[in-house]
């Protein structure tokens, strides 16, 4: 009996290590759907090497933006990676643009350090600018280790006075190493 419990503990430990260890997350695609006059997302995903893809380009903001522009995020998951997405039931709160940037600085400072010309924490409204992404790999340490594998679509919608002003999505692929 004692040997059976030890074997059960070892098997459980191995299962936990295998299920949590070795997730690779890569950008697959980025596309702006609307709001080209509000903000231009001139971003492309390109293959960096055989095992990694990166985001390159600029987010061009032609006029100052403040917290009246609210962003929301909807997640969709395709378990098989075949573009057949199901809405993922995760509730994430909407927030103003300045609040979103401040949250990035507070919680993800390491991940956004390589983004050039991003507004500083507390800068609101922030001025017209071009925010540059140069060989920006997806920050794998920003997602939970138990993230389901497959293709993910993140749809971001920007609203002002409850009217859609811009939207874009990006696809990321999560798989085992």
C-alpha cells in the first residue's frame, strides 16, 4: 500500500511538471479592422528565426488621447488551431486608454520596456506620437502557465461615448516546446 501511494505521488508530480512546463507562445497575425482615422496600427508579424515570430511596426496616434476612449478585450480560442474559434468565457474589465497604459507600467514594466516611445505612467492625455515595436516577441511570462494550447484570437475594441471607434485583433499560438 505504501509503495502504491509513493507511485501515485510520483505520477502526480510528473503530470504537474509536464502540464506546466514548456509552453511557447508566438504571434501569428495582427490586423486592424476599423478606426484608421483614430489610430493607425501599422504592425506586421514576421518570422524571426525557425522557432520565433516577432511584431514589427508602429502605432501612429495622430491626435491626443485621454481616458474617454475605453478599450475592451474579447478572447476566442481554437483548440485545434483551425480558425474555428469559440468565445472564451473570461471577463476582463474595460478601462480608459490612460488607465490601461498606467496598468501596463505598474504590472508589466519588464514586458513593455522594449516598446519605443510608449507614454509614461501618469501621462494623460498623451500627445500625438508613433509608438514603435522592433522585433517584439510575445512576452511568454505575462500569461498563466496553465493557458490552454491552441490558437487564440484577442479582439480589442476602442469605444468613445459607447460608440465603436476602432478595433483590431491579434492571433497568438500557444503550444508545447
